[in-house]
């Protein structure tokens, strides 16, 4: 396997971009990431997108975006609900690692606000089991709420145990100019928020919005030309049953555990070597179950990591340092690429007010649906 | 309009048709054999129609087909035969729901489909009525 390096990165601000199309957002991110690189060197474009055919009524996004960018190369759209962008990154990684390509671009893009909220909820629910869950009215938020309700029951916790995840995300979002919500909240405000899908309240639910992020991946051949190369030292994905009722253990994210373990094994790293982490955290329960699946907390104890400040910027395992889903904004299938753009900024010391000192190794894990797909990447400052 | 799909699903939705393995395991809905399984390892089986509430939620932000309902109650029910099923809950308020409470299946309207407003029926669960 050849080594894979991240060169250029860029993302748009996450907003309700009513005046901009999916293509506008995609091209802004592509221009930013590619920069002065000769476009003729690009051998493939991998587009991570979850909702384009439903909400933007456009399929074949690979060719659609490549054509608009002036690229005549392999162009593929990758779909795995919220994990689409991360899975597109994995396809780009494999293209370089296998020696098939020396330069590829990975784009995550989502345009969520062309339709009203009920239609957006319907589109997001496509990541559930169509016949067993979506048909009876379950929403993606409702599915996570089922997990949270059971978690609270099994571990005898109050819902407020999850507040520190959102408080942490908002504290970090305040320092990210690309974030959708740039303000802090506190536990009291969290506790007073109205219910969305009991026991999930409004401040425990991310807002789905528009955005695009892109990264350029290169082989060793081009890595020497990069000012601060970042290596992808681990890349792994796994899957489990989409339908919650068909999982042997509702509160164990099996795919998240498998992909995390495999990525760490590939990187030859222990989990405590990770300096900074990004997870799928649209709700506190998602972050908690991911932390448990990755082995950072015993089952039923992940909320303690948040309560004790372990996930804060000055903690041992900073989480969501650009605001996570809750404050940066939930960019659907683009999220996996946003996570990597944000972590690369940290590893290059370019994260501004949210910079974590001496961050050398980072882990990004992105889930599709309620964790039916999980993709994990481990990034490290490289010396070439 | 997806009439063929609604027709195809009538067994699982009207009669809770699942499958039982020769070793006693039960699954829902009926499905083809997994890779490595004998094609006759699973036989048709009608699920138990009672069980316990395993988890639940009260959705207040719903997708378009359900947007007319202020709250959609959804639960997971662990049936008496061990099978887990996700279903809408009916004939109850959120304040009545407790994990572990006894539930029973009923057949109710799931809503309308397509331009002709085809009425689709299927299983829902409610708190078990006293014997």
C-alpha cells in the first residue's frame, strides 16, 4: 500500500445558503482546495453526497460536478447517508494507496434548504430501513431518540447528563467562522429547550444546513511539494443492520467499534495516542455511544467524559473543536469531509481560537444513519 | 403510487408474518436466507402479538406524510417470543408510556399513499388492555 497524504483543503461556511446552489457550494470548495495545483493532474473526483437526488433533484453528481469544474476524469458519487463524505474519502484513499492514482480530489457537498423541513425530514429518513422504520413515520432524529430513551433507562441517568456535549460543541463553534451557530449555550438553557423527539430536545439536535468541503489527496510522489503534509495513517469502514430492531444490542454501535479498531490497528496506534477527535455528534447520545464503541469510556459512562471536561479544548480528548454537528452545523453527507478539513487545520496549527496545542494525531469517525455505516480515518503530521 | 409494494408487504403488515429458525430464533420480517444459511433454515412464523415496551419516543417534528399529526409516537417492542419490532404506538399519550409496560398489537391505518389516497393499513401497538 502506498502512503496517502492530504494536500489542499477548503470548506464553505455552513449556512442556510438560500441564494446558492449545490453546484455553487461545490465549486467554491473545489477552488479552495485545489488552489494553484494544475487541474490536469487530477485523476479522479469522489463526491460524497446523501440527499442530492432527493432535495436538489440531481443524480450523477460525479459527472455533474466534474463537468462544471472542467475535469474530464473518473468522477463518482458515493452515498452512505451521513457517512457519504467519509466514504468518499475512503475511496480517494484507496485510489492513491493502491497505486491507481497520484492525485485525486474528494468533495463533500450537501444542499438541504431547497425544500421545507418536512421534506428534509423525509429525505433524512431515507437512511433508515424503508419498510420497517421510515414507512411507519420514524424520523432519523426519532431513531436516535429511541436509543437515548433506552440508554437513560438502562443506566438510570437524567436527560441532562447529555447537556455537556452540546455545551462543549457550542463553546467551540463560537470560535469557528464557518460555523452555523457561533454562540455559547449553558446547561440551564439546554434543560429549558423544547422537545423535538422525546427525550431529545431542541438543543440536543443538530440543524441540517448547506455546505461543501474538499480535500486533495496525493501520493508520496507529490507529498514533498506540500508545505505541511498530513498523512492518512488509518482508514477503515464497516457496516451493520440498518434496522434498529434487527441489531443484537441496541446500545452498541458495532460498525463504529469495528471501523475504529481496524483504523487504529492499521495505524499501529493505541487509542490514547489520539490527541483530538471528531465524531458523528448530531445528538449527545450519538457522541456518547461512539465514545463507548471506540473504547474511550465503559458502557454507560461516556457522559462522564463530557461532564468532567475530558472532551473540552483543554481536556485529554478534545471533541468537536470546530463545533461538531451541533454548532458547526450538520452538513449531511458532506460531514465526513468537513471533519477532515477541520482536523487538518488543527494538525497544521491553523485552527485559530480553537487551536489545540501540540496536536499531532487525530481521529475522525463518521456514521451513516444510526451507525449502520461507520468510517474512521486517522490523520498524522507527516515528515517526507 | 407504489401499489405493488403495498400488496407485497401485506403478510408482514396485516399478520406480523416473520420466520422461526430450527434453533428457535425468531426474526421479522420474512427474508431470504443469508449467505451461508440453508435455504430452508427459516420457516414461516406468525409473531407473538404481545410484548413489553423496550423504548419509545414522541416525535414533534415529522416528515411530510405525517406532518398533520402534532405528535407521532414510535416504540420498540420486545415481543413475548423474543423478537424485537419497531412500530407506531396508538391509543395512548406520551405520559402513559413506561419502558417495560405490556403492549399488544392492533391493526390500524398507517396513512394514505399516492394521488388516489390509497389507504394503507398495518400493525401498531398499544398498552395492553386488561384481560
